[in-house]
C-alpha cells in the first residue's frame, strides 16, 4: 500500500481546503447557532465537485477513487462536520447505491442532480424503535396493483427536510433481513411528511428529520435493486459510509491539532507559552498520534476497497477508532484551551459537540466492536 497521495490528490486537497476556508469556516459558528447552514453553499459545493467525486463523468461526476473521497471527507470534517454530513449522505449513502444497484433510468433520473448538488438525497433506514437492529425494521411496503404503498416512520435522517429523494428501506416480506426492499421515493410524494429534529448537541447546522410515510405510492420502477435485497444494499452502503465517517473524524482530529498548536504556542501563562508545559505537550502528543493512526486506518480501508478486496472489517476498525479518537482529541483540545475552549470564540467546543455523534451513527462503537469480534472469533455475539 502506497502511503502517499498522488500529485493530483494533493492538488485536490489544497483546492478543497482553500475553498472551505473561504466559503465554510468563516460561517460555521453562525450556522451552528442558527441550527441551519445557508443552503446557498450547496450548489457551491456541487461546483467544486464534492457531490460528484465518485460518480462517473457521464452523470456529471468526477469519477475519482475512494481515497480521494476520503481526502475530501477529511477536509470537510476539519472545516465543518455539518457540511460534511450533507455531502456524504447525498453522495455516498444515496448516490453510490443508485450507481451500484440502479437501473439506467434510475441513474439518469437522479445521479446528474446529485452530482451537481441540484438534488439532495437522504437515507431512510433508522426507525424510532430500530437503530442498530435495522434487520427488524417495521416500515412496510405492500403491493397495490403494479405499485407499492409504503407506510412507516423514520428518525434521525440527515438531509431529511431538504432532500428531493429518500432511499427508503421497508419490509416487503417476512421478518428479518431478507424481507427488506429498498425504494427511491420522491419526497414530494403525497403522504410523505417531514419534521425537523432540533436541539441537537452537535451537527446543528445540518437538517436532521423525522419522516412519516402514510400509504406513499410509488411505482414498481422505484425499487432499487431487487425485491428482498434492501438489507444487503443498506449494509454494503454503510461499509463505504463508515470509511467516510472515519475520514471526517480524522478531519476533526486534525482541526483540533492545528487549533491547539496555534493557541498554546501563542498564549503565555507564568511567563512562557502554554505549549512549554509538559502536561500540555502530553495532550498535544496524544492528539497528533490519534490523527496519524486514524488516517492510516482510513487509507487502509480505502486501499482494500479500491483493490476489490473485502474491506468491511477494515471499515469497522477505522470507524470505531477514528470516532472515539475524535472525541478524545476534542476533549483534550478543550482542556488545552482552558476556559476559552468552552466558548464559541474558538472551534474546539464545536469539534467536541460534533465529534460525539460520530460514535453513534452508521453503527455505534459497540456495534463495530461486535463486528470486529465476530470476525476474529467466528462467533456472533449479536442477540
């Protein structure tokens, strides 16, 4: 595995950082307080290619690889994880499965808009009573002639109130994973209702929604993949999603490191820079090591995926380590800043709030440990 970026990837990173430092970083605190980003940023992100990174050129994308996508997710995580969520959900959790499993008609309908940022997608898997136990979700789709009628509730859906299409997972057969089918549902469909979830600890700028579907009618061509393949589609999508989450967590850690080094080398206490104290350097060292370790785990998972090898457990390891490390790094950063780390004058308080959810969604840290443990022992500890 080559542990260096190509010249093109380094150029992309530099361009992404310059854009985000100009268009996102100056406004992230304002958006956080407003609990909504300015949606004018979405088409700008599209123009920069963030939404179309891994989509083919024929659909308006850039056709780049997973490692370049991870570089983008790291830069987005460093700048503002709320913006990262908008991009990664629409492009990664919706665009990529359409590319992998969609019909030509589905690809033509949705992918050009997703690649440009003109259309946003959301991923409708989690339910009020079924988060980690997605195999037993309750949303149902029943046949009505050649159509399907979908009824159910979804919760904690990123982009939910902004999305134009929702990838909805609903039960079409018996209990368990084999009874689940994926549907591409336009969010303006009759019976499709959305409610904004507010008062979040972090990621306050992105729209998180509760969805209610009541006899939402879709035609047979809304089925993504084949009937009964929904759970398989969801899990394979989340494997790639976890690599992206881990990359964004690496961005949080890198952002914490840069902020701490800048602050502690300039601020003086007791006649010398704060960075000159051993216990402060102890925390800085921990953040630095976590940044490198998280990045290497992300790149390893991306490398395996790009070579066509099974990367599921590598993705779980990267997601588990990087999300927990992001919380550690942000907590250490707040400590290094002292009282100033507890207010919004500096970015570390927001990094801490945003990092906390990374250990929860797209598979909690505990779920990742069970997946890793099952891989090592060949014994399932799931209920």
